[in-house]
């Protein structure tokens, strides 16, 4: 039971529609690295605002933010 209490108090964001735990404020570039997302092959929206790729390192994600990450996949 203590594990469920600890989990419920951990700060989270909504990542692609699902709760995702974070340790507090987090740089977008650090989140992408944690997710093994290739920076050049994703588009990111935070709270319904598109984030320019040039701003990924300066963009801070806060608990409660809604983050959508779209991966581009090539094929033929």
C-alpha cells in the first residue's frame, strides 16, 4: 500500500494522453533524451502550443503540463 501512496504524490505530466512521472521541472530536451526520441524526427506540443525545435533546450516542462510528441517515420 505505501507504494501506491508514493506514486500518487509524484509530480506528473500528461504525455500523449497518459500520466508520466517527472521529478519536478524538466527541460524538454532532457525528456526527449529520456524517451530516446530523435530530436530531428519529432514535433512537440506543450499545452496546445507547438514548440520550435530551436527552443527544445530552453523549454521547461512543469508538473501538470500536457505534452504531445509526434514521431515521424519514413518508409516506402
